[in-house]
């Protein structure tokens, strides 16, 4: 997988959860698309946004055991998030 962005999550990260929205330091918002559920408490952890050969995008957060599929989130949405 190719790293397309390396940055930090803003605020408290409570782990992965289906439908959660994650705010990154560059101002982008990403919504988790898969059903992975992994509790994890971190304050502003490092993270990477990755892209595979099919152009699917994933989020990899420091301290977690894997990656989750994400899509850009609407800035005006009401998603539950780790931000």
C-alpha cells in the first residue's frame, strides 16, 4: 500500500468503530466504512492514510492492530467521531 498522507488525528481517539468519523490535522475528515471494532485510547496519535492498488483508501492509527477502510466524510455531517 502507498502512504498518501502521514499526520495526526485531532483530539481523543477512542478506537475504530463502524461509521466513526476521524478528523486529521490537515483538516480532512474520514468516515470508517468497514465493521472493524477495536477500542483504543490515544491522544492525538500519529496516523497514515493509505491507498491500495485498486484505489481503496485505509486509515492506519498508531497503537492499533490494523487498518480500516475509509472514505472522505462530509464536513457538514453528524457522524460520531474520534474528534
